[in-house]
C-alpha cells in the first residue's frame, strides 16, 4: 500500500489520492482495529501492488488504483458489505463505475490542497511564553492529550500513538508543536515525509479549543513547512473538509488540487 502511494505521487503529483503518511496514520492511530477491516490487494503478477481496497468498520470502502489498471475498478467496487465509496468529483469514469454498483448519493467532500516550499518560511512570532518545538519520546502523554482534546471523542491512546511513532515513515523531528507557558501543547501538526518525491503531508493538524482564533494553527503549520524544507522536501500537501480548515490552509499558501467525494448506497 505504501509502495503504491509513493508511485502514485510520482505519477500524479498533487492529484495522488494517498500519501504514504495517510497509510501509516490510518493504520496505526487506532489500536487493535485490524479485525474490523478488510483489505484486498491486486498485484501485477509479481510483488508489485497495482491496486488495493480497504473496507473500514463503518462500511466505507477506500482504495488506490494505478492509472494503468483502471480496468480493476469494477472488481474493487464488488464489495457487498460496502455502504459508501469514494471518487474524485471530476472523475467521470470512476463515478460511472460507482453508479453501476449503486453508489449514487453524494456525501462528504474531502479537499486536497498543496503548495510548493522552495524556501524555508519563517514562522511568525509567538506570544510571550510560547515556543515552537518538536516532540521527544518523553512527550508521549502530552502529545496524546492534545490530540484527544482536539478530536474529542478520540480512540487514540498512548499505546496506539506509540505505534504511530514506531511506524515508517514517522519522524519525531517532523512532529511539530507549539508549547504554552505551562508546558502544555496548544497546537500541533504531524508532518509525514515522502523523501522519494520530496513531499510532506500534514496529517493531522489541531489546536486545543481554548487556544483557537489566535493564529496558532497557522503558526504551527508554518513551523511544519519550515521543518519539512529543512529535511529536504519542497512540496506540502494537506486535506480538509470544513470551511474553517480549508480557509486556514489557503491563508498560508495552499491551493486546492482536487476534491474526493463519498457516495452512498
């Protein structure tokens, strides 16, 4: 799955539906979920994966498909337990295939955004007592605490986040936070590196509720852009669903590259 994500990024650029970090985060953020998921892989006759599907516990069917193997669409969508599947909103071939399998009711939209990072940006000054830094192993409890506050209710635990930290291509030097005067993390962005393509993914991003509307979300993202540039990457990508989140990324230079819509049956 990771290998295909890297290959798709090389072929499709900002239109690649998955980043290698999406796979790592999606698989490891929740603990002991594998029995609730169904994975299928399609190979080219050897070890090379050219398509995969992932049926998640809420009956959402996600997939990745090499452009030279789009004839596999109907086989991928032939998943009786799937209640929802996805496609780029402007991909007529995929939407037609979805309709053949009964997926006709549009639902959530997930917007892909990207920006070049030709130079290392300078993050804005922070209020007195706040500072930028990256995560150390001893920060595990606080790193989990801010995630759970931001995404309440959340299934992320210290044990599951320890799995994230052990997952390739996680890198602690790209797990970026703004720390407050009391030592609590107030905002964060986890940057996943794709060194082969020079592209960093922001996933996830969050600010504790009591610190929102103070520019700290944009600030930590600028710090993330600086860090990914320092580690050799020259492009960043991020997804968003809500208008406030999309507006935040647009304010720091991201531009929309595509929209993936879910369709229910």
